[in-house]
């Protein structure tokens, strides 16, 4: 019996198995859909195979801290926001965060290859595949960061896991006031999404590139281009400074400042003075669920035809 692309597409939609797995099952059963489904079920093809090809752009970010000194932040993705709120999914994410906290893995591949702490008979990857089968959607451990510090690290989760932040600081004092300050700074990071902690992190290459763009903008303006060179230079430096106040955390206006003028740096300094510490922000990590992931719709008929034509 001839196995058509339409038949493969139908079986794929019925079982969630991969294109070639569906084709092989139909060939093996001479086009009998009921038997083909049984074949796929017996081989385990009707669980995570298809799911692994689907776009997982939803999910959650979780940040956890141990004894103020060690922190982990992780993004785990799912296909839908509905599953991201599922208790089984969130339990898995929490277990992954605990795994990272106890791990020396430098990247996701190394983490996936580790033994799963809750069951050493399987790897983290095998547990992930198992959860995909149970939960019913494609999932992925996308990225993570682990921080060990001799200062203090504080987490913040916004909108139920849509955005996660950890802020690291050096300090001679660790108390509720210091932690509250860092939580406020983490909330600032979540809300305003700075690119850098301070101007010290901004490269000369970036500054020079921005100056070139600003100079080109001025030259293209009939009025501004006629101004003296020193005036133009001052305009460019002024605009660079304004940009730094937007992209550098410590230069940003502190969102909870009563006068609307206090910078984050000035706010941290005021807390340091009040607590008798040398509190300084060392850095931050900010994850937003799904950022940078292209969400696309799949043309299953075209995909089936393409794969069958090539095999």
C-alpha cells in the first residue's frame, strides 16, 4: 500500500510522534492506523519525540539562594503558559534549581549529563524526557547561572516567574536592611532591564560606536550641523551620559526615590551608611522567560512532504 504524506500527517497529529516514525509505522502495518498507533506506543514514539520538535517559548524563571552566599537562577521552558503554571512543571523546575545549586556544571549540556540527584539511576536529561512524557509538552532547560560569593546574593521573582533576578553585593554587614536594599535593586533590574551594572563595564568600542551614530545624526540635521565643533562635541557627550543613565544600573534613577532624582548608586550608599557597612553592588543576572526565542507556527503538511521527499 502506498503511504502518502497526508496519511503520515494524520498519524502524526493523532499520536504526536515524529514524521519518520509515523511513516515507518504505517509501512510496517501496511497503512493500518490502529496498528500503527500500537506500534508507536510500544516503541515509546508517541510521547516525547514529536514534543521535542515543538517551540518551547513559555515557561518560568526560578532563583534560589542558600545561606546568603550561593545562588542559582534557571529558565525552564514549556510550550504554553498553562503548563508553566502546572504544579508538576513547577516542582520539576524547583528540583532543577536544587540540582544546579549542588552542581559544578558549567553549562546546560554538562548539567543534562549529570546524574539526577533525586534518582541516580537516571541523568538529568533522562528525567527531563520523562517529564515531557508525563506533562505532555516539549520542555527544555534553557540556561542557568550559579553564583558563589563571599558577600551576599539576593533573589527576586516577578510576575510568578516571568522575570527572575539575582543581585550580588560585597558587604561587611548582612542584615535585613541590607537584604531589603538588594531586593529593591533587584526589583529595579526587573523593571528597567539595565544592560550593565556600572559604566566601568561599558567598553570603549561601544562608546565610540554610539558617538559615531550621534555624530551622523547631527550632521544629517540642517540646524545642528551648523553649530561649532565644541558645541557638537558637548551635545554628543551629553547624549552619551543620558544613555549611560538608562543602560547602567547604578546610574539609573532609583524608581522608589521620593524626589525622583536619587540614583541607584546614591540609594545603595545611603543604606551602606545607615547600616555601617561597605555595601557595593557587584553584579546582577536578569532572565526573562522566552526572551530571544522565535515563536513560530509549523506547517506540518509542508514539513511532512519535505521529509518524505528526502528519504
